[in-house]
C-alpha cells in the first residue's frame, strides 16, 4: 500500500485521503493502482456505510495526474496502455462501489482530480475550489471512460464541451451553477458540514441507498442498455428486507429506525 493514499476508518464513515500535499496531491501511478484496493476494503467492511474522498493539506483536493511521471509511465504504447488501464480501474472502482461516495473538495480539483470527483455520487466543495480539465493545453484527449461520459451526464453537453475544449478554470460558484457540485460551503465549515452530511446519509437504509445509486447510474444509459433485471432485483430485495419492515415499524411508532443493511 502507498503512503500517499491513505484509508482512515471512522465507522460508519471511511475516508480515503490523497496524501501528497507537497505536489498538491497529484496522483501518480502507484496511487491509481492502490485506489481500487482501498475501495475494495471499504466494500468488504459492513461497519462502513459511506466513503468520503479528500485531499491532504490546504491547497488542493487533487491537482491532477502527476505529469512529472509521464516521461516514464507513458513512454510508449505498452506503458501508456498500462497507465490508462490503472486509471480506468481506479475510476471504475469508485463508480462500482454499492456504498455512496462523497468527494470533499477544496482548492484545486484539476484534470485527473475532476475525473475522480465526477465518478463519485456527490460533490461538496469549499468556496476556494477551482475546477478545470487542461487536456487541450497538454495535447491529450481523455477517453470516455476516464470521466468524460460522466461529466456529460452531470453538467450537460454544452458545459462539458466548454470545459474540455477551452481548458479554462472555473470557480466554485460556476461549478455549482452548472451542477458539477452539490453544495458550496465556506472553507472553514467544509469538513464539519461534510461529516454531518455523510452521517445523515449513513443513517438511511443501506440497501435503499445502494439501490438508488444503481438506479441513477442506469438512468444515465440509453433505455436499451439499462439492466432492468438488476433494477427489478434491487427493488424486490429492498421490499423483502428486514430494513423495510423496520422502516415501516419505526414510522408507525414515531421513532428513529435502526437499519442493519439486511
């Protein structure tokens, strides 16, 4: 495991920290490879109900991929394929986690940082956050699976086209206006708000949350590509769960439900 990507468990919450503040948390190949391992550990722990991502230090969530490595890790076709597979695997692990994933963003969220953020379910940011994808200034093109498809679904075709083709930097207010982030908070309040927000989410029925995460992702697909059998299976599973019985009982008894994810 890398010491530049850390997992901190605070049940029912788990935090993955991009821990390279001296380089504004730029993500290197080792970090891309480590991320799926940490996500899998969160998936396997029933005491953890919400995953949060954050960056260490005061300057950035993630300032992008570590371009200083490109001369080595993208030096040829084979090396580039391996690097791209590692990035795709890391992003896929976030999208595929049944538990909700929240990104807590402050400072720079650029390039690969934006790719990470859009693969998560919810994005909360500080008022000092800055967003951008500078690919057009580097002469590279992001594949659809590297966050482009998700970006289009989140902010729409016109906004995604502007972000990708102009390579400009957006402030927090602009990001919120286009729907890139769910909330903008004063920087001093970001962590406390995010923790409280995540704890409220963790208090909901885990199966229902997981089902709706899946439904939202499937809804972004063309109707002919949606896995309707899986949608029906999730619905059946929720209605047949102990948590459904507990939710109804707690509502009738006017008390807080105690969900077990079963």
